[in-house]
C-alpha cells in the first residue's frame, strides 16, 4: 500500500484524462492549425478543453489561453504586463511569499530598473490589506497576489488588489496565481477584480506540461481589456500570446480533468473532515507544531516534527510508501522562504513537512502517515 500526500507538488492523472490523452495521441493527432479534417478534429479538442476551463472560471472561452503550465503563465503575466505598461510607471507590487516563478520574474525586472515592492506576511502567511493599499500608487503597473499559498495554504485577500488600484487611480493590472486554488475553490476572476489568472493542469489530476492563462476581455482583439505583450514569437496560435503548435494530447487531458472535477463545495467539506482527522491524530504525538493557519485551505497542512530534520523524516516515510514534501517542489530542498517570512525559527523550518490532499485522499492514507511519523520519531536519530 502507498499513501500519496504530496498533491501540491503534483497529482495522480485521473483515468478520464489518461484516456483523453491516449485518444488524442492515437486518433486525433492532427495539427489544430491545419484546415483539413484531421486538423479540424484536433481543433475541436482544443475548443472543448477551452470551454471546460472557461465554465469553471465563469468566463468566456475567448479569455482562456493555453501555456506550458503555471510557471509560464506567471512569466507571461509579469513580464508581458511590465513591457506593455512601462509608459504608465515602473512600480510592481507582489507579496514576499509568492511562487518562485513570480518572485524571480519580478527580481529580473528589478534588475532592469523596475521598483518591486514585496508585501510582508504576518505569522499566518497573510498580507495586510492596509499595507497593500499603501503600496499601490499612481506609478504602479502591476499587482500580483497568489490566491492560495502553495506551502501553508493561506488564502490571500486577492479581491483587495482591485480596490487598491482604484484608490490609487493607477492603470495597474491585477494578476493572480491561482494554481493551488483552481478546482478547490470557486474562483471567478471577473468578480474578484482579477485581470490575469494563472492555472495549471497537473495540480487537478491532468498531465504535466500544460496550463492556461485567463486574460480579461481576451487578447489581441477589439474587445481586449488588458495591456499585455507576448514573450515568445513565431506563429498565430493562441492569438499570438503564446505561439507554437499546441500540445493537443496534453490539452485534451487538461480539459478532461477539469470536466471530472467534483462539486467544489462538497469536496471542500470532505477535505475539511480529512484535515480535522489528521490534526486529531497528530495531537497524540508530542513535538508536532502546526505551521498552517487554522483558516487555511484544508488541502494543504504544514507541520513541523520538532527534533527531526525534514529530509530524514521524508526518507523514512518514503521507505514506508508514504509521500510528503518539505515545501515547494520548485525549491528542491532549500529552506522555505515562506516559513521564514512568517517568522518561524530556523529549527522549526528545518523540521517542516507539507502534507497535501486531493480528491483521491482517504483516511487510510492519513493513518499510514501518522504511523510513519510516530515510528520515525522513535527510530530516527534526533538532531
């Protein structure tokens, strides 16, 4: 038996997505830009997936553009907006706990003359709305705030970003990295005041290598409402925002995974129950501290097993078929920037584990995890 509890890193591909991928590889393998029947069949797959994602986000299909994943969607948003909006100002506002694809894009712009304001988080990983309002001024061209933090599950006040922009009377674009929120919360970018939103397939039981970017009003047409420039060139695909032959099999799997997502509210209630069950079980073990806030998205639970470094505990759990992480998979073992910004001690950070659920998670997985942690505390040599 195995217990996979690292779903914030990636999820198991669901049967429906795998079937759609196989069908696109073996039957509908045409180029969607070709004008013959094979091309039209492939284009129909793209249209179907685009519509499925649009329904989930309560937007128009023309506002959805396929990318290679959340990282590229974030890069296009940050760099493309800054390039398009530079005549309006040079200030960019992000949070200090964004995903590395946002932080490093902003750092690149900072080296090229942009002023980057990084909003600090409190001890629960949440930014202050008042500090957000103070940071956004008339020279601000972009505000980027993630919907759900990928390491501790904190839900950020994304809706406040548009209020801050209006108060400042700036032309700033609002971007939201919703990779960890999509499919888990009812997120509607238009009602949230979001102009650009990044999502990814492999976080919702679809394949890796594909994601999407919501652009309010669409791109490169008369109704375009957002100023953003492409970062790659060479074709008319995705209205030139992200040119290159679309990976139809991956997009087919993405669309199938979206179509198979369970009812958001019902599933959220079930995940809350799993979180309570986990915390109840862990409360019987000494030396375990909860790093995620009480009101975090329950899909992500960050704890510290004090006295035992993350790596030996993860290796111990892995040997028992239990899979968790120490933080973001993109950081590859580096100490968590998120936990550091939350003010946690180095010792607590070095002992951190991230446990993350999916729609396939059951109480038996949690039982295996708790048994593994208990055994690890007894068998791993402490620091």
